[in-house]
C-alpha cells in the first residue's frame, strides 16, 4: 500500500497554483499600476486582500487533505442543508452588495454564501447519487438531482443574483450526465438552452435548430411521443424567449440580454454595452503577445468595469495577449481533463460525482465568464475561478478542488465502507 | 428505451465530457484568435483613441530683438490656477479665496463652473496669477487637494518704447481666424499674432508644436505618460526675429512725438532697412496682450485718434514742398528745362488768377537749383505746365509713390498719384492745363505716406537707387543658424546722375542757407526739404525729409506731424535730432534748446 502523500495528484495542485498566481498578477496590475494613485482606497487594497485569501486557501487546502473520506461522505447532507440555511439566512438577514442580498458578515470578513452553496450542491448531489446502486439512475434520480440543484438556484434568484443561479441550472445537465441519465433525456434538457441562445443571437438559426432537432430525435428514436416532446420543448422555448424579450422583461433587462450581440449599438452604449465594448477593446488590442505587465492602457485607465472581478479576463487579454489568454484556457482545460481522469480512477460514485461536479462547475464558469468577456454570451456576472478578485469564490472553488483531491488521494479508503 | 443506455462504462462518459470541455475551450480559443489576431488592429486603434490623450506642448514664442540684438519682446511666465472639483475640499474654499485675495463667492462660483464642465478634469479657474501667490499655494498644497497650477506664457515688452505698429500684438485666436488657419494646428484658446511683426511672421515666431501622450483613465484624468513618454515629440521654439529697428533711435523718435499726431520713418538709404518707424498716437502692446477693459477696447477701436491706424504707411498726405525736388528732376529729365533755364517769379503764377497759385515771396528770375533751395512755388507751377500728367505719374511711381513698397510688416496704402485717367474721372466736364498745376508744389489730388517719403529721400541720398523698405533683418533659429528674408533688388531711378546731383546739391543748400538752416546737424553735412501740407481739418501738416551725411548717407528720414504748422517747426527738428542721434550717438549740448522746443510742440487737438 502506498503512502498517502504519494497518491496526491500534484499536477492538479500545480495547475491550481498557476491559476491563482496568474489571478494575483492580474489583480496586482489593476491595483499597483502606474495610475494606482488615482484609485479609491478600497480598490487599492484588493491585491493585499486577495493575497490573504490565497494564503487562507492554501491552509484550508492542507486541512482538507487531512480529513478522512468518511467525514466527507457522512457530512454531505449536513453540508448541503447548511448551505441552504446560509442562503436563507443571507436572504433574511444578509447584507446587500452590488444589488445582490447574498452576503453574510463573519467577523471582519464578508462571505458571499451563494459561492459556498456551489460546494454544498456538488456534495449533496454526489451523496444522492453515491447512496444508490450505480447504473440505476432513472427518472426519479434525475428529478431528485434537479430538485437538489433548483432549490439553491431559486434562493439565489431571490437574492437577486441571477448569474450565480444560472451556474446551478447549468450544473443540472452536467450532474445528470455523470449520474448516468440517458443521453436522449440529456439532449432534451440541453436543447432549450441552445434554442434560447440562438433565439437571442439570430432567430432564423433558432427556428432551423428546432426543426433539425425534432427531425434528429425522430430519426434517432423513431418514438413519436419523444419527437413530439422535443418539438414542444424547443418550439416552446423559442416562443417563450420571443415573448419574454418583447412582452415580459423590462427594457433594461432586454438590453442586458441582447447587448452582447451588438455592444457598440447606440441604445446599449451607456449600459452593459459599455462593459463589452471596453472589454473587447482591451482583449482585442492585446494582440498576440499583449501590451506587457502593467502596460495595458484599458486596464490602467480602468475602462473595463469590474476589471478585477468578473472582467478580469480583459486584463489578461490586454496585457498578456493571445498567448497569455490561451495559457489560462489551457490550464483550465488541463484541470478539467485531469479532474475527469481522477474521477474515473475513483470507482466510488460519491467521489466520482464530486470530481465530475467540480469540473462541471469550473467548465461552466470558464465558458460563461470568458464567453461574456469576449461577447459571445450575454453579460452574466460570475467570476473566473481562481483568477477573479473575491475571497468567497476563491475559497469555494479551491474547496471543491481540495475535496476532490482528498477523495482521490484516499480513494483506497472507500472499499472499507462500501456503499 | 432508457434502459438500453443505462449500463454504460463511466469512462465513456468521461471521454464524452472531455470532448465537450475541449470543444468549449476550443471555441473560446477561436474567439480569442479572432479578436486578438485577426481583428487586433481594429481594437488597438479603439483602445488607443480611448485611453491615450495627445497634449500639445507649446514652444516658446520667438523673441524680437533690434538690429544689434537688444531685446525688445520676450516671454514671461504667468500662472493659471486650476481646480479639479472632484478632489477639492469645499471646506477649504475660504483658504483658497484668501490665498488668491478674492471673495469666497468667486471661488464658489468658479468651482460650480468647473463642476458643470467636468468634475474630474482640472479646469482653469484663475488666470494671470503671480508667482508669489503660486508660492503661497504650494506652501498650503497638502491642505488644498485638487488645486493645481500651470505655467502659461505671455508676451513681455522690455523696450522703453511701444513700436506698436512694428511689433503688433498677440491675443487669443478668434473663431474666424481658426477657420482661416484650419489645418495649421491652432486650437481654441491659442494665441496668435494680430498685427505687425507678430502677425506677419506668425509662422516662424510660433515655432513647431510638440506632442506629449498621456494615459487617460475612464474618468478623463491623466494618470501617466503613455509608454514612458517615448512617443512624445519635443516642441521646436520659434525663431528669433531680428528687426532692422535701432533701439535708441526708436526710443528717441517716440519720445519726440509725445503730444503729437504723425509719423516718422528712418531708413538706411544703402539698404532700405527701416531704422525707426513711429506712428502716433499708438498703444502699449503690453496692454493689448492682457485681458482688456471695455474702455480700453473702446479707445482702441473707435477713438478719433485712431491708435491702430499706421500713419507711417497708411496716412495719405499731400507732400507739399517736399515733392519739389522730384518735380525738378522730372523737368530736367524730360528736357523741359536745363539747369540754367530760368523762370520769373512775381509772387504767383499767371495762370493762377486767384488764390491757389501764389508764391510765398517774389523770387524774381531764378533757375531750378535756387527754386528748390528757396522753395519757389511759381517755378514749380510753371514746371507742371510743361510736364504732361502721364509723365508726372510715371516718374512719381518710379520714385515709389502711388504703389505699395511692398513692406514686409503691416498694412500699407498705395497713396495717390493722379494720371490723366484720374483727372478725366474726377472732372467729367473736362479739365485744363491748370488743373494738375498744384501737383508741382505737392498739393491737390496727391497722397503719399511717410514711408514713401523716406524711400524717396533715401534714393536721392544714395544717388539714384530705390531700395525696398523692410523691417526684418534676419531670423535666428534656436540652433544658431540664420535665415535672411528675401528682399527685392533695388530699382534704379530713371534720372541721369548729373540731374540727381544737381538736386542733391540744392537740398544741401536748403540745410545750409534755406529753410533748414536752423536745424543743421552741427558738424555734419546733410540735405533736406521742408514741406507744409494744407490740411482741410485745422492747421497745416508739417512735413520734412532729409538724409545725412551728405556724401555717403547712412540715414534718410520722412517725418510728418499733423496739424503742427510749418515743416521747419515740428517735423524738421524731429528729423534732425534723430539723424544726429543716429550718426553721433548723442545730441550735442548746443541743441538741448532745440530738443526742448521740439518736445513742446503739440498737434492741434482734434475736434470732438
């Protein structure tokens, strides 16, 4: 039997450290650049605070590695319930920051509980799947998973943080996929998302997708009910999006959804369009090799709003160019692939689901965050894992990785307890 | 159907997930390749225009010096206090007000104006602040956040004379001038030469603007030099303009004109360089380069004294008797008389039958030389009956009358030299030989400028070369190299040298025995001619022309004093004193009385 630390996956930790390091570099550039004296006092401290958070994460990482897998397994329902209670508490007593009532003060620090709810949700779903026999996932399991994820999502919507809630909704197909839910059902679940996106970007494409998807389902299954369901779901989404954009949503909400399709348009210029125009200018002007550390005119001139948090990718794109941006994406891809590989090595469904959920959370964040910064997705305010400024998100994302690596490192312990 | 897919190997799902993740990341990489490689040029322009502000660095305006390098105009720093409202602490309003010695309400108002424009950018709030006040502001810098200052240059006039019509002045550019100078890099608020040297040589004086690139943040604040200032362009200072003006001569000329209206031009007859140019009343260019009180503008624009009007180059006066030497030359050259031909003066010309063609004395039978020396009107009336008007006009133009010089600085009038076409136009019912007769004594339909008179007497002085008068000797670049302006070549007068010499000699005798004998320069031979021009408004204008020394003249003068009587009482002494000062460097003690008397002469006040 190998010594425990020999089975620790150091490569993942290297990728994590690299991403956190890149994040600190980007945040340093926004707070210690040549124009630092013009920053507000509160912004100037961002780098130092993030350094403290990174230190806390490192300590937390080490502590997590010491905890036996049984504790994770047994405490999973408590963690999930705790997360839900925290969300409720934030909703009732929490502090409102940037319009979202999702913060709870804990001593000198403030925590965004919706970030920690991600950990709870992943562990909760993993526990649910892990407590059943593998390969038995049916409609009931699927509905349970959907329920476990929709509950925090709805609470977070009530907290007025739709962006974070979308992460939980995005996790639904990912978790179902890993739980072994049939592919056809998954496709039925994913089809509305694709239809909705196309309906926003280019309506004829959405109509074409509805027709093609229905045809595809018929050819694949020859099942008339399923085909009709496919047509109803996708067609219904198309109609719902059209009605929502024209009838239900307020103009500023419509603008937020539509602005990424043409951010330079006059009607969007002063709102979200401004974020996107400036973000595109920053990333595009970075070119192949970037303008250099602390040399980005957009970054140093603070043209991109939220440039250390949700739009931190614009800093990397501008100052480190295509090469720097791709390096970040490749680190993420490496981490995603690595986590899936670790998941496959762990035969226990709980551990595998934690690994899968973790990589799912990362994938959703990277896709939505970078997609937003490069204007292929609407502006949805969620952070880039490990890189964006923000202690709660860094801690939550690191916790997911730490738990996965712990479970992997101690994967031989599972056999003792069985399932 | 769901059962069929239930028992898959998890590693297949793992592979599917990896493919999906790779596709998602690949999509983002493609998007970045489009933005950062294919469209990079598009966005780099956008980000640059966004965040980089080009500031102009104004070069020092060129200085102006006299012919020997003595400083006349340079620049001085004044200070402008700027307020950035976003950073200004309103509780310090009274402190700032007391430092600037203005009421609190003024600071409050300036602050409100600045806020209305842009709360994040420094707004010029108080201009022309002295250096001591800036010093006191700096002492309180820590208590006055958001208060900054910048240096601005202002013209400084260091010479003890105005030379307003030579130097001109600079002021803020007007909207019309901005349109006219489109493409030359002027912006609102810039200074531009409005007249004189400042306007004529605006381009060399202004120099070349430099650029400084600054990184600007989203609030419009300049936060740093762009790329460490490596793309900045240093300004090139304006050229120094070296005038032909003689510092001391100009100062004396202006002091002699106190209380008078008129003009004086002194030139070097061997080059056309203008040694002094006075037109009075004038104005102080220093006042014109500051914010002007309404009364000052009112005087400047509407006073009947017309301080803006350059009497040296624009006033049209009949030359009076100062034209007689030219008429004599015409008659000799046309062959209507010889040096020995005589005319008999009985106190008037027979055609005259009335008041116009009278002579001051009964000169008896005289030849041309004596006629000039004694300024006999009858002789020159007779000459005009013998010279046709076309010839008169041709010779007068050859002498520089009736046309622009062309002078390098300022505006000129052509003057008026009548020809037969002119008389036909003015006398539609016909005219006779008597009509142009009073041209012979420089009266009637004739107008010349003091500048033309100076050029004329200078050409007689040097023996027959008419030089182009000019005010600029050379331009000196900041690196020490020198550029000379192109001055047209002198033209030779259409008069035989012997005739010129005869007239020159007569002019010498004017100074020795004639009307100029009171104002001879002690010890220096000179030549001159007085003139008294009838002025329909009040007393006669006093006119005088002279050159000295007689053999190789180095100064020639045309002087005119409005409404001051005879040529020998006002204009003559001024010319003589100036020539003496220029030639000897001082005024002889024996001439103090003449100097005092000349100072005391006043032009008859203008009617209200």
